[in-house]
C-alpha cells in the first residue's frame, strides 16, 4: 500500500471528541497511514496527544475559551490558525483530511494546506 498522509483536524476541547479523534488517528496509523493532527491547545487529553508515538506531527492551535471570545476575535483567530497551519504543515500534501467533529475554525486551518479530500 502506498504511504498516504492523513490529517486529523479536531479543534474541540472536551467530551468524547478528544478520545474518539485520538483513537481514530491510532487506527489509521496502525493500518499504515502517516497521520498528522491539528488539535486545540486546550484539549482535555493533551498529554495523550503529545505522547502518541504513532503520530507524525501534532500541531497545537490556539482556540477560544467562549463563544463570545470567538465572535469578538473571529478574524484574528482565522488568520492566526491559518498562518500556523501553513508554517507547520504547508510542505505536506494530504491525501485526506478527517474532520472528526465540526468546529467553526476548521476551514481557516485547512485553507492554506494541500488537500486531496475532506471527510467530515
């Protein structure tokens, strides 16, 4: 099987999302994919993400702490996370991006990346 690059794009912070997303990444990696992750720096299981040896790279994104903060800083967040994504992952072509849970900043993260397919 050709080695394919997969990006897990998860910007939530709590609930079942962090665990589900990490387990999906683990499953993809165990099936021969090169898995990269973009996650919130505020994710509940941050230590698990950072210590996951099966991930090629984990990029931490600043996220808002409330809906009010998101609305007040929408433009700034969008530019900043896009810049971080391009700086950290811009030289990689992703065969697929998996958005495990919806988040309003996912497009901002992905807009400067080379992506073959999005899976929501």
